[in-house]
C-alpha cells in the first residue's frame, strides 16, 4: 500500500508527503505511473478526486477510488490504513485527524494519549511475560531436579539394599546352622525317648504273652492272640504262630526282641480291652413325658425314693474312686506318648542370639527393599511422565497429575492436562468426557500454544466430543473460559507461565515502534 498527504487540493501543492517506501513514485513535476503499471498520467492528475488508475494509486488522498487505501501516520501512536471511502466523511478515523483534512469535522489529535496507554499496556505485558518466563525456568529446573533426585536416591538405596543383603545372608548362615544343630539334638533326644518307650513296651508285652511266667513265649501262648494272624482269615494256626516266632516253638526275652517289630503293630494288650460300642436308644422309645405329675408316670410302689437315689449316687462315686478305670482309647494313648516326648525345648542363649541378630538383619533388609520399591515406582511414574511431550525443556511437566476447574452457571468443567477434559452438571449428574489427551496442535512457529483432546463421549447422533485448549502466557495457572463454538466441539482458554517466552526489554520493544 501507499499514500500521499496533501494539505491542499490546489494545482500548485504546498506540501507533498508520502510513506517512505513509496515516495520515489510520487515526484512532483514528473509523470506518475500507476503502481500496477497499467498507465502513466500527468502528476497534476494525482489526488484530483478522479480515479485514473485501476489500483487506485493515483488517489491516495481522496475517496475517488473505491479500492484505495489511506495511510494514517498517527505520530506518537501506531500507523494504520483506512479505506479511501472514509476520507473526509466527517468521522475521525485517524488519531492524528489527517483523514478529515477537508471535511470541516472537529477532530482532536489523540495519538499521544493513545501512545501513552499503549506503552503502559506493553509495559504490563512485558512484566507478565518476564515473571511468567522466570516461573517457567523454575518449573524446568524443578522437573529436572525431581528426576535426578529420584535417580540418585535409587542408586543410594540399591547400594544400601545390597549391603544389607550381605549382612542378612551373613547373619542367616550361623542362624541356620545353629537351628539345624538344635533340631538334630531334639530329634536324637526324641528318638532315644521313643527307643526307651519301645523297649519298655516290648518288655511289657513279653510278660503279657508269657502266661506261665516261665521266661519264654511259646506258640501256644501266641495262639490266644488272633489279631496276630498275618492272613487275617480268623484262622490263626500253629504254623502261623511258629512263623511269627522265627520258626521255633518258643523264644526268650532276648530272641523276642528280633521279632518285636512284627508283633508290635498288631498286638492288642490284654490290659486295654476294647471299649464297648455305645448302645443307641431306638427312636420309638424316646418319648416326652405327658404329665408333670410323678404319680401318673409311676405306680405308687415304683416312685423312686430320693434317699435311694442319693445312695446310688454315693455308690457311683465310690466306684469312680476305686481301682477300676475306663480303658484309654488308642488316640488317648498316642496323645499320651506325644505328651511324654514333650515339645521341642527352647533355644539356648547362643542360638537365640544368632536368631535375633539374623531377624534384625532381615527386618533392616526388608525395610530398605520396601523403600527401594517405592522409589522405583516413583521413577517409573516419572519416566512415564517423561514419555509425554512436555515442551522443549519440560516446562509443562508441572501440569502432569494436576487438575483445574472452572465453574459456570450450569456446569463444572475440569481440565487434567495430558489426561482428559470433563464436564459435570453443577447441581448433580454424571460426568461427561469431553476428550482425552491427543497432541499439541498450535501453529508451526508456536505449536505449544494449543492442546487438543479427542475421542470424548459421543454426542447423540453426532460426533465424539473434543476440546481445544488455547494456552496463553500468565503468572498463574488457571482455566479462565470455555465455550462450544460448534456442536460437541469445545474451546477453552488456559493460562500458564509455561507458555511464556523470554521477553525482550521494553526499550528494545519500543525501538521497533518508532512511532511511539
């Protein structure tokens, strides 16, 4: 675009002033060639309120050409362009009033005031950008430091765990040996006790079988014990009894020891008769008494006397106190044997000290191993975080695992960066997924300015919901607005210092705007 400012439309120009880059085309006294090269006209036809050039370049200061543009110099503020149709229309468009040079409109030059406000706005923006950039640097350093600290902690814990593992294994070896010695001594003691019991039992059985007390157990004496029949056919013959005795007719106590292993499993002691089977009362004999009156249940002569009952109870007590006792069952006998053997004795002081030391080492090792697992889990989570694109220097990493909410008159919107966006009715109702993290979707020169969330809950007879997040620079991290420009497509504005770029100084910024 081009422009020329005239203070008069007289044939002789008091002043000709154009934008620097186009000044060479407007030389007073020389023919003027349209900027599109379509034709050449005398210079006195420039700004004569008649459009000669198709591109309108011959009338930059009048409204003759509909496609022309007028340049507002706006000294002290920003220069700009307005359509040529607005020149001298009675409305002040340029802050320096140059568009109304011949309309008689009472315009005031407001460029300096607007420039002052512009400088103040730029100053605030520069301060925000500076603070936001400083916060961004802190976030970057914290992200790097967090990961490095975890890795250092993991390395230290790995060393600690390995050292404690060695201590544990060193302590466990003598503990194991001491326990084995203690167990072997106990097993040997139990074996000795059992052997003594077995010998005593063998001597007892020998005396029981030696009915005539002649110091020998004979075939005839064995025949009275049919349970020793190896064939279990209820026909215990002399030949079978002789076979039990090793092929001889009788054995003494010494020879009996060699056949004891065959007899002891089947032999039933004469002193321990089998308990009688319990007698069950037929169901028809069990009846409830039909009356509480004893006289109705018994004839007069059969009514039991309380004194007789007491005497019978006394007799029963006497019987219990006598020599006769109910024979113990096999299980009772086995339990008694176990009780005789007793439980394993407690460890001696030396063994217990080794056990305590080993347990202490195990506890320390397990505690360190647990701490290592926790740190390892944290590192895995951090590595998962790192897999996301958090920006060139991980400046967006602090947003991970965080959520930000915005409440409107109807809904509560929730943004969880790098995860999902959701919407929930303010006064109760289910949550709707507005999209899951997709990718950065800003322009090539500022790709990290836009987040895209896709594949949300489907709309009724429509597409799946999706959300676009515009990220702008600011000192705080906050979700500030939301809208639905298209059906099921949401647009949100999110402020974060992570997107702030390193600002230039205010002086250098103003240097690029000499008009200010």
